């Protein structure tokens, strides 16, 4: 098994080539309410600078007006669209930005946000612009764009939940622990996009290298956990899963690790977290998160006693003061609710064993969800 060194963690973050931006069209000028680390790396603008601004600050003197108009039209029509637009980094360096924008609706069909995936691509060849005849700009249908569109559809249900929390954050003060958990969820999505776009996978839009993806999720969550004294060992086998299964396992791993780093080592100066992912002889895929921490509180039935996600959102909207989506203060945290929901959707089995020497959580995904 390999230990997640600081160099490995830094590399995992630096490789995050996919930027994620979430804007709130219910506010004046559709401001940014969230950007991930990939956006910061791509544009060199800080998260603090971007928050509260419209995305137009990325445009510059040579940005094509036709591309700007396509963005205006797509947003006004509230439809999914993509555009390759010339943007500028914070130091003035131009780059070609491939942007895929999707509307996000709540359970009532009301528009709550726009979710954009961004990545730097090679500039368009000479002559491609003229082929349009100066008219409307075509959408790009390269294999990578097709995969991005497909993935957008697959994660929309999860997006709606994440966006609702981000919008609450935009209007209320959020505890640092809750913001960290929220960041983990968005970064797990960004890493899934990265995994789909990995070199050599252009012809496979149905599966993803789940072991490599889960390893990167574990490294990134560990890197922003605020617990450098807690070591991590990762042993994830090379197993391909469907995009749906891999994405949901990644989100499950995010929740399990977030909870572990938050609670498992209270009052301790150091600890060890082990992440294992393997295919068993039966064909089942098993994900294990294990720690040598203090164990769950006596009498705890986590995560089985957690409220549903709608109940958690209702509580967050009704409470006053700082918004805390964790299990602080004896409340049932959102993480437990997400773990239960994702396990059910996957048709997986969840086994939680805890004692004074630590906690072991195993998730078995039936062979029906594991492609050969």
C-alpha cells in the first residue's frame, strides 16, 4: 500500500484540469457562488476574487463577440450548451476555454443555478472560424465534449443537492467544517470529469478507471482535511466501473473520509486512515475505509439513523445562525444522509463496524453494477 505523501497530494490537486463554476441566476447579474480548485489553477484567479462576480471578468480584448452572444443566448434559453471562448488568466495570458454550461433545477422545475465545467484546450485551427460563414457558432461535438455532456446528465441529481447547499452558503454564514465538506463534494465531481477525459479513454464513454479515480479522490480529500498529522494509505486496484457506479462510489468515499477526518481522531495527535478498493472473486467490488481512531460514540447508529436529504435541507433553511451541515451539536449530519442515499441508489450493501480501536466501513457493490 502507498502512503499519500505531500508531493502526491499536491500532484493530485495540480492535475485537476477541470474547473467548476456555479452561478446563481436568481441574483442580479448571475454572480459566481462557487469555484473549485481546478478553476483557480486554470485561471490563476483566487476563489475570493471570483466569488460574487459575473464570469465576464475572464473575457478580454480579443474575445470573439459571437462567442459572448452564444453564452447570452444559451443562458437566456436556460438550456445546456457548450462554447470554446478565448479567455484570459489573471496575469493577462490568453487561453482557449472549452466551457459546458448546464441549468440546474430544483424539484419544482425552477431554475436555481448554472453549472459550468471549464478546461483549457488547443486553439482552433486556422480557417475553422471562416467555415461558419460568419454566422452562428456551432457547438463542438468532439469525443471529449460528448463525454462531458453525458456526464452532466448522469450527475444532475447530485448537482441539485450540492447547488442547494451552495446557494444557502451564499446567503448565510457557513461553518468552516461545512464548507470543507461542500468543497470535497465538488472536487469529487471535478475528478470524475478528469477521469473521464484521461488519455486513452476517448473511445470508452461507458466506463471509467475506478481505482485511479478513487485514489485521487482520497488524496484530495486528505489534502484539504486540515489534519496533516493523520497518515493515509491507499490500495485501489485497477478496476473499471460504469460511470454511474464510479461516480457514486467517489461521492461515497468523499463522505466517508470527510466524516473520518472530522470525528475519528478527536483528542488525538495522530492517526492512520486506510482506503482499499478491490474486485472480489465473486465479481463484487468492495470499497473499505478504515481508521485507528476513537470509534463511533457509544450508542451511535451512524449513518442508519440519519435524516433524509430533503429533511436535512429543510433543517438548514429553517435554522438561524451559522449554517452547519455536519453532525456537530448532536445533530445528524448531511454526510450520513448522503451515504445512505447513494448506497441505496447503487443497490450496494453497507457494513459499519466500530470500537475503541477504530472504525471499519465496507461497501459492496453487486456484480450487476460491475462491468466485466
